């Protein structure tokens, strides 16, 4: 252990001995609360309790790391647990709808309460919390988008024996699997021989249909139904698997609708 690190270990140990880890933690969170407009305004006890638990885990991990570390390189393997703990805390803050300024304040408050003059070390911690916060926001937006896409794929009855699936936006594999399963379940309930799928409202049919078609083929073959697909350009249709007639492609919804009615031997008067 280097002299510098040894001094910081002693300093951290001294801080904890004055009132224990809880006292150090309390000072850290109080400094954070003073810097945070939202924490001061809301005073959410549950949020503060969870934040306290996560910060306590980080302090413990940091103290244990410094005892065996030869330096203050945040990227060193020995700092992995402490960095992960702080990273998870920042990600949790994003999920708890705290602003990024609170994640930044977390590091500033830690620097103030420890009193270490190690700007490079705390700058590295700042990178950790901001990157973790941003990654959490991206994951949350992806989850929200996936949820919206799953709910946006419309499954309905066009005819009492013609279930239809209208693909909308840019659904991912999970949303497509869910939609294909729902329309095939409806087909089984209606004893339908044909299912109509339309992709006219897709943002990028050339990206969605190569993923959707194998799913539709698998479901269609299991349910013994044929699938008529609209909204597929002739060029794209040549690149998609027809699976021996299980899928039939048309460029417009009107053409697909007419073909589905004919294939199912259906008449509008039956509706």
C-alpha cells in the first residue's frame, strides 16, 4: 500500500471511529440533501431510506478496497465492487426520477465529507455516476418504447371468421411475438382458416417483416391457417419466406383484404 493510500485509509478509519460509519453516512446524505432541490422539497422518507442503504454499501466497499489498494485508480480491478455499488446507486437514482444533478451532487458531497484532495479520483467517480445514470435512462426509455409497441399492435376481427393483425411503428421481436400469439389465439377462437396481417403502418417494413415472417410461419403451421400479408412491396416480397403458401404477400391492404376474404370463402353478408 502506498503512503498516500495509507493516509486516506487512516483518514477514512478516523472518520468512521468518530461516530461510526452511520455518522459519516449521515453527514454525506445531509450534504447531498442540501445540494438537492428535489430531496429538500419532497422529503420522501422511502427514497431517503433506500438511498441511505445504497450509499452505506458503497462506503463499506470503498473502505475495504482502500485497505488492499496500492493507489486510487478507479479503473483498477480492486475497485470493481465499490465502482459497481456507486454505479448501481446512480442507476437507481435515475429510476427513482431524481435529476442527474442529484447524481452529480452525490459525488461532490462525498468529496466534501471525506475532505480528500484527490481531484482525479473524484472526477473518475463523476464519470461513473453520470454514465450509469445515462444508461439507466436509456434502458427505461427502451422499456417504455417496448411497452408502447406491444400495446400498439392491433389485433381485431375484420370479419367474424377473419382475425387481423395491424403492425404499427417499429415493434421489436418481443412485441411481434406477443402480437403473433394474440392473433393466432383469436383465429383459434373464431375457427378461422385465414389470418390477415397488414404492415402499411410500419416505419421500416424491410426491417420488421424478416423478423415477423418466421414467427408467423411457425404459428400458422401450428394452427393450420394461412396468412395473407399486406403492405409488402414486390421487391421485399421476393426476399421473404413464403413457406410453401403459408404466407402470401400483397402490396396494398385492399389487395390483401380481398385475397383473405376469397381464401377463407367469406362474404360480407355473413358479418
